[in-house]
């Protein structure tokens, strides 16, 4: 049987300080990757040059894809996918690193299970020592695609694609949406629901860099893309009446969209003063709270979510005050 080829797609945008470490970790894989595709997302700095130099020092001859203009990670991943030729695809983020055995372990899991994708756990790190695994073990070597989708919505699996390897046949031509800040979850959810099986490696082999300046940690116009993510997830679940999936979606809606939207807006307001954008975000978040959801959440063990959403809906001032002391 012919060994499957592994392509790695890395969007590169303003990561001068980190991209060499990322590429070195790809070059150091115990199961050698067959192709490295670097997508120049037009950051206007030396990131791509640094990445190319690191790749060549590591014995890799990268393919360079140059975007016409900065388009964001979704479009960059799609362009890199189109330029790649592997039957297995890994979308690695340029500011993260991978343990040397990531490709070996995930490819082995794919081959053993016949799954459509394989995932591992992630280890968060910042400027110093690793902070510990992001996810708890799932306790299974293989999950059905539907079980994996529920785990995604419940936050037991992170919604980014970088800690997994996909079979190309299941990806389609352009799986990621363009032009939004939170582009990952809807895509990963759709791929899970379309899969018979997802292989699981319960080792933290992907190293996710925590950055205080990341989009997900600061408030701005991009924060409203959480609402676009919610709409995308709703489309992915359209017509699916599985009660477990719907319950997980309800929890996701409050845990990952409504409360984070309000929290980021109010924390920015605490730091910088009231602004129209902050007020709009809080109004949008409050408008999404459904009274009927709160009773269901509380009855099914998600009392903290229900309580926080109820306070946000009835008294934004009280919610803001509570957030100040958290």
C-alpha cells in the first residue's frame, strides 16, 4: 500500500517573532511531512522570509502562495489547500509549535481507525513554561462524528483546526469562510457531522501560544464576528433535531457567544470608558438571551450559565459590577 502524503498549510501574517519556531517544529517531525505550503497573507514584514529560511535549514523546500492582499486565515488556508497535493492535510498556525511526534501519532491513528480526521490535545503556553493541557482527555481512541460534534459544542474539544489532520477527500475545495475573525468552529463542526469517525490521540501534542494581543482576547469591531460564528453554527445544525446536539448547542450559545460578547465589551468599557461600540455589543448580547433557555439550562445542570445570562438580561449594571471583581 502506498504511504499517504502529508501536506502542511501555514498561513503567515505578522509573526516574525514566532514563525521560525513553528517551521522548525514542522521540520523536526519524526514522521517527515511531504509538503510545506507557506501562505503569504501580506503582512508587510519579514515573516515569510524568516519562514522560508527556517524551512530550508530544516531540509524542507516550501511552496509559497502569495495572496493578492491580506485576506485573513480562512482565505489563506483555502488558498494553501488549493496549492497542496497531499492526501492528508494539517493546517498549522504560524505562531504555534508542535511536538515532534504529532504527525506520526495522528497519521497512525488515522490509518488504524479509517477515520476522516485525527485530533490531539493542546498545551497552552505563553512567555514562560507551558501552562497545562487546554482540554481534558476524551477517554476514547475513536468517536463518531456526531459525538465529536457534541464535544466541540460543549468545549471539551477546541474548535480550531490546527491540532488535527484531515483527509483531503472530506475537506472540499474551500472549507473555511473568508473575512471573519472566528472562522474555525463552523467548519470543524461541519466536517465532524459529515464524518463517520474521528480518531482521538489523548496526548497534548500541539502547543498553542497564548497572546495577550490576540483577537480573541481584546474587544473591537472583529468581536461582532462571534455573531457570524453563531449564525454559521446554526446553519451547520439546520434541521438536525438530535436532542443531545441541540442541548450542546444551547450551552455553546451562552458559553461561547453571548457571555463572551458582553464580557469583552464591558471589560473594554471598564478600561477605556463607554463607547457606542461597547453599548451595542451589550445590547446585542442581551437580545440573544431567551427566557425559555434559562430554565432549561438551570434544570440540566448549567446553573452558572443560566444565572449569568439572567443577570445580564435583567440588570446590565449589576452584571458589569460583578465582572469588575472577577
